[in-house]
C-alpha cells in the first residue's frame, strides 16, 4: 500500500486507555436562517463524543476535525505532518465544550 492510502498510523507504545477501543461520534447538522426577511441560511451543528458525552458546537468542517483530533491522539494515532501543522495552527481558533 502507498502512503496516500494510509493517512494515519498507530503509535506502538501508547499507554492511553483509549488505544485499541473504537470511538464513536455523532454529528448533527441543521440550517438556521440568518434573518427573517432573507432566504439566506447558515448551517450549524454539534458533534458529540459518544463514550464521554463531550460535545462541541460547530459552524464549519474544520470545527469537526479539530474536535476529533485529540481523541485520535489519545488512541495512539499519529497524524501526518500536514495534519499536525493544521491542528497546531488552528488550536486557538475554536471554542469547545
């Protein structure tokens, strides 16, 4: 298999309890009108980590990725460099909880 078909890899010596356990997330999305007179709408939603119940409201796809990345790391999954850089650049731009 080439590297492009394997975006994530497991770290062999991770002691975290999430390692090896499947993680589930529920993503709910809906449309909200921007104002009563306009037909314009924006999508909103939230993502919930099922085992912990932790939830975050989202307004774009980046919010969903930012929410999931810490769980991937706790599972011992090592992100490729471009995802690590992206997450580092966006770490302060999203409010979760």
